[in-house]
């Protein structure tokens, strides 16, 4: 079982190498990449913004209840901002991205495999990795950090909506303490996590779709594996990066 897992990791690494080798040629076709950014990012905006709003509102409720016990209600903005920027924003967005955009990528490429479109490209001397896989991979990698930024902004608005509008926290204290406490390294941590999550989720989606069995069942299994593997990888990478940033 361990040997099979190592072989699978090796195949994914080799596939990533093929993708990276074709990236310069794909960048020469920016229209295809922009189209994939729209597919992976713009079409995920509604679920990202709704989730960010409600996560921020829950942070406002829970954070206020916790800080009230210590008489630090005015620090609600700091708790919400740090929680969103460093942890909740990148992780929740990546999980939602895997469930929405990742499955769409895997099923789309898997369907092309099942209908022999990828084989037809190979017969016409067209590299399907360069033509199909790389634009979708780059689109996902670029789209996820942008979605994380939107999630953070909407989430902070939701926390302010509950903390200031419902719980009565002073608006000036909420924003002034947030601006004073949030540092560049907090933003950099969230940006690094979102970039790594984008690579992991996009790579898993295009790999599973490209290597799916050319049947309806195979495409379904590839889609399911995309969500499961992407979610587990997101949580694992999150732990490793958090430990690295905290020096543990």
C-alpha cells in the first residue's frame, strides 16, 4: 500500500514537471488562461462571497462572546482580521474551490478523455497537456489567491456588521485596532497559503481528470478523488505552513 502511494506521488510529480515545462508556451496564449481564470474564479464568486459573509458573521458572534469574558470586546476586529487573513480565508476558500472549480476541471478533462478528444489531439501531433491541461492549471493557480482576497474582505465586513451593528462595539476601535495589529507578515502568510493551495488543488484536479478511466464511472471516480485528495492536501499543507511561519 505504501509502495502504491509512493508510485502515485511520483506520477503526480512527473505530471507536474510536464506542466511546468509547457507553461512558457501556454503563457504565449493569454486568452486561454484568462478564460480559465473566469471559469475557475468568476463562476465561484457567489459561493465564495456568501461563505465569506457568513463565516465573518459567525466570527463576530463567537469572537465577541469570547472577548467579552476578558473585557476586550474592542479587540474583535483584530481577532477577526487575523483569523481570516492567516487561517480561515485561505483554508475555507481552498475547500470551496476544490468542491466547485476542482470538480469542474476534473470532470471536464475526464469527459474529454472519455470521448477520445485527448487521443485525437495526440494523433494530430497536438500536445494535450499544453493545449488543455496547462491553461486550466494556471487559471486555477491565479484564481485562488484572488478568491481568498475577496473572501477576506467580505468576511471582515461580516464581522464588522455583527460586531458594530449588532453587538455595539465601537466602530473606531474596531478598525483602528485592526489596522494597528495586522502586519505585512500576516498578509504574506495568507498569500503564501493561498498560492500553495491553488497549486495543490489545481494539480490534483487536472491530474485526476487527465488520467481518468474513459468511462462514466471513471469520470465520476476522478471527480470524487479530486475533492477528497484536494481537501486532505489543503489541511496538510496548512499545518506545515503554519508550523513553518510560527517557527515550530
